[in-house]
C-alpha cells in the first residue's frame, strides 16, 4: 500500500516570497491533515479536511496561509508571504475517516527554510 | 493545548523493556490516549491507543491506570531502531484532531 506522498521534500526561500506544498493522501482516505513542526517541538495541527470540506482551521494563520483540497483527494498548502518564523517541517497526514481509532498516516514532510 | 506531561528524555538498554510514562490528569471520560513515535527525519508513526483497558499489539503494550490519569507505554524488548521521540496524545476534540506535546526522546543504548 502506497503511503502519503509529499513534495517537495526540501524548499529554501527568502522572506516575503511565496511557497506551495503538495500532498497526495492514501487512496480512499477521506480525512486529510496539515501539521507544522518547528524544530524541537511536536507537530501542530494547522488544518483538517473531511473530503473537500474544512473541519478545523482554527490554528491556521489565515492572513498568510491557505490550503485547499478541491476534489477531495490531493491537497496544497500555500504560504504567502513567508516569514522567518515559518521555517519548519510541514507534515501531511491522512486517515480513513474522522472517528475514534482511525489511525493517522503521516508523510515524510517538507522541510522549509526561510532566509 | 497539549494535555499530557512526559519526561523530556530517557535511556534504555538494548533488549530490555522500555517503559515510557505519561500523565494526563485532566482527561475526560470519552477521551482516548494515543501513542505515536517519530524517528529522526520521518513523519510520526502510530503505535497504539486505548480508552480504559490495557491494550497490546505487535509493537507495544499500553497500561492505563484505573483512574485514567496516567498511562505507560511498554516496548517489551527495545532495539536500536526504537530510538525515537515518543508522543503521548489525548484526543481533546471530536473529529480525530491530535494535539502533540514535546514528547519523550528515547535513546536505546547498545
């Protein structure tokens, strides 16, 4: 079974530039999550989708971050414009559904460095 | 937002049992305890979860105290590949959202 795919794996940009990350979840998984993991910290949930609808985006900095999952499969996360403090690993995860016991499967992440 | 407390780091000798504690004193009756681990430069990996009863799978055992205020993850025979950061998570909302803390960095020593 193919896992969660993410690209690119690494990205270096200058502050105020824009960047986008792509995620392809496990086939058949209805729920998709984006997390931000700053060095030395645990992952922090940014946004959760159920199919193509947003379930929770309470921790997404909406002035600069946006995410979409238009067809309920792939998802993109965008930062515009980037700040130095956005340097982190961005993890995508998916689960079959939202209920208890639905294990989240994580991708390898995209490491973003903002200079 | 994390409602769990874990030691920052632990060591364990290879082949011995690793016992990782977690305090979740404010857990509600319908909240589950989940454990994930993160090996360096990889995404987190699911280990086990439970509500009230002790649980065991091919990776680990989860012991939850009767009052549910704490739990222990047990890796019965630790190997070098078990070196990772282990996260104890309480599901604090419906919808399967997880709130990770800083976890316990486990080092398995040869």
